[in-house]
C-alpha cells in the first residue's frame, strides 16, 4: 500500500478535469454531494452509491469493556457508528478480479 490519502482538493480537481466545470463549480459540486451524504446519514437514513457501496448508521448499546493496560472494567457508553459496506463491484476491483454482471463500464 502506498499510504497516500486522497483529499477534497484532489477530488475537486478530478471533477474539474473529467467534467469540465470551472474549479469553483467543481469544488461547490463536491461540497454539495458530501453535504447531502452527511446530512442524510445524520438523519439516520442510509446512502447507497451503485457499484461503490452503502453507508449506514448503526446504534451500539452500552457495554462493559476493559482497559488493556490495567484490565479494569470500564463502561462503554451507547453511541452511533458509521458503517460502510462495499459493493461486489468495488470488492472485485480492489481484488483485481474480473467484474461480472455490470450494466455500465463508464466509470472504469
């Protein structure tokens, strides 16, 4: 693994290069999409992006954990966690396997 992380500015630049919008319009479009995804997840709904995966929020109940250093029992409070489940298409691309039963190859 290279250890690199893609940034918002790199995504915005990719939109600029691929779509042909101005740099400001590309940045605004990216922010709009990310805000829509964030707001939808914050409201408790799931987000599914075809051929990529789905994001959902899961509620975790309170439980007892242990401090690894001391072994002391510590209560872990209830919380919500973000869960991502990759699509089969994404799993195949990452694994380098051929992608089967796809209706569109426009994003490759």
